[in-house]
C-alpha cells in the first residue's frame, strides 16, 4: 500500500495507474486515498519535491557558469553538495533514476576537479575545457 501511496502522491500517478503498477485494486486505492487525503497531499509533496529539484539544478547551473567564466565555484558546489546531502531523493527510490545517477556522476567529476584545483592547479587548467563535454556525454548516456 505504501508503494501505491508514493506513486499517487509523489509521482502523480492516477489511482488506475497505481493499481496497475502495484496489483492493488483501484477501488481499494481510492478508498484508502480518500481516507488518508492523498489528493490534498499530492500537490504539497510534489511541489516540495520540485522546489528541491529546482534548487539543486539552479546551484549546478550557477557553478557551471562561474567555472566557465574562470571563477571559483567552491562555495556554490559546497551549497549544492549540502542540498544533495540534505535531500538525497535518489536514495529513496527502489530503482535508481538515470537523472539521479547522472547527478552522482557529475558530483564525482566536480569533486575530482576540486581535488585537482587544491593539489595541482596546472592539471586542473589542462582538463577544464574537457569537463563540460564530458558531463554532456554522461547526460546523453543517462537519457539514452
């Protein structure tokens, strides 16, 4: 029943779609949803989730812009990493979401670049031009 609630409230499934996905009769889901006010919670939880996603996305966009302009994005990356730690949506799903996996991959690349920046600035300058194409390649693999 918890999986069906998650599908309806967080993922935006209809009761019929959730019934097909879980094998629980739609009428049972409708009764439970009505009793627990899934409809009222749907907008709130979905809205909150979208706000968190926009926050993380905005921070990554800011970091990429600062890096592309040759600036130091350490504080922005730290803010993104803090948001990711506080709201790790990819850890809650049964099946890993390709976009969430992409976020982990991008985080790994960023941490590597930060490491190089702290230990060997010349090495960091040498690979900087390759980072965005590499991230784009990761994104293509995640969506394909």
